[in-house]
C-alpha cells in the first residue's frame, strides 16, 4: 500500500518537493496505491493553486497537413496516409472569426496550431500582426503552436502580445527517435528555451499510450518541472488509421481510465502550480470517468482536437457544472450551457468509443 497518506503527498507537493522515481512507480501502481487516495492528494494541490476554475481551450487548426516531419502518431505527418482535409494557412478573416467564436463559447484561451517544421520569418511577422489584432478585439488569451522557432522569433511573438507558446515534448529523450526521426528531443527543448528566454509562458506536454515506460513518463514530467512549464497538456494517444504508429501500438490495451487519471494526478503533484490539461483522447480513454480528471486537472479542450472530434460543447460544459466546478471566463457557465443546448438541441451525447475524424466543415468556419 501507499507509504504516504494523501495529506503527506499534498504537503510534499505544496512545499515544492519532487517525487522520487520509486515513489512515482508506487503511485502509478493500482495494486499499491488506491486511486481515491491519489485523487485526494492531487485535488488538495489543485484547489490550493487553482480553486475550482476550469480553463477552456479551443483549437484553431490554422494550417492542416503537408507537414515535412515524420511524427509517427500524427495524421498530418509526411508519412501518414490518414484521410485528412489538407489546406494552406487560413485567411486573416477566418482566423479572426474563429477567435470570436472561441471567445463567445467561453474559452479562456484561443490556440492556433500550424502544421510544419517551423515558420518562416515572413510567417512570424504575419502571425505577430494577427496576435495584435485578436488581442485588440477580444479579451482572450492566445497560445500558438508554430513548430520549431529560434530566439529572434520568440522575441517578436512576445512583443506582439502572445501569452503562451506551445511545443510539446511528447515523450522522453530516450524514446524520441522511436516516434520521430526528422527532428530531435533537443530541437524541441531548444524551442522551449527560446520561449523562456523571451519571457513567454511555455505550454508543453506529453502523449501517453505510445509504448513508453513508467520511466519515460517520469522523465517528461520532471523535465517539465525543471524548465518551469506553465501549462502541461497530458494527451492520451489517439490511434488514427493511416499513421505509422497505428499498427504498432494499441493504447486501448495499454491505457485504462485508472492509468490516465494516475498520470494526471502525478502531473499535478510534480508541477503543482502549472495548468494541467486533460487533453486529446480524454473521451476515448477516460470514458465514463472523465469528470474525475477535473480533480487533478484544471483545463480541458472543447470541440475536439487537431484532426479528431471530441466531446461537444454542451456535454463538456455540463460535465464541468455537474462535477461542481466553474469556468474561468467573463461569461456565466449556466448561460453558456443554455446557449449550447439551444444551438444543438438534437445533438446526441458524444460517442467516446470511436475515433472520429474531423471533416473540412469542422475545421473551417463559414
């Protein structure tokens, strides 16, 4: 059984102490540590630093497909044969309209993701102007996932008013070459270091369910702690047919709701002040236990991910309310639930048992 009580674990985390790998493994083991004890400890830390607020994020897939990288889990990789709607960078008008929709939906943060290795200097300049325009129009935070960037790019984006820069580590350095060969773990870390030097808040997370070991999970979470990451999305691998990893790893055998919740709890205990996000794949892998993710995590994506659908707006907002939480927004949760119910009165509850790809009409607003 667990060697430390929930109170001990919470006190250790709140005091800024880390966890040994031995204790980390004990906490991941359902035969040694009751899940309720771990959730209790993580929630104590979450409540201290985040209260009962949930940050809603909405993704704008601003450029889809035609990526020169070979990330084996990704539907947009050059090696992927997944059926996706390829398109170049959206127009300024499309991006501004989606920013408005994100704000109207109660999102605290609007996330723009660009497929590709990294932006040209011209794209950084254009993106900087877009950031300024969005910030001048809507009271919403902006996070951008541009790919690999250097120090100068990071400084320019910071001057434009960017709130956060996203670049996930995804897995450990030791495992990285197993999922990608066109860039390295160090390349990703260099981008985060550039963001940190420029004064940008960093959003960096991981994907579990790709065949990693407990040691790999521990390495990523402790590295994110070391570099003082402000926002940590914990993604649960979504198997997309046509990607290189699809036939190699079956996360439905390796990931259970229990395992996913434990990783979220440990992300919170190791990074007590960070925004912890139950990110892509929460519907598929947490299933009926999704609401429990809000005890360690204080952030969710709404309306799906890059290329796959997720829970609809109504289901997500209702889950937050039913679990006794609120959203960080200048809009009232009850009003947003009522509005989303009126807009989609016949929408069935999300089917969490299937991977459903987004179509062009889901990716681009009209």
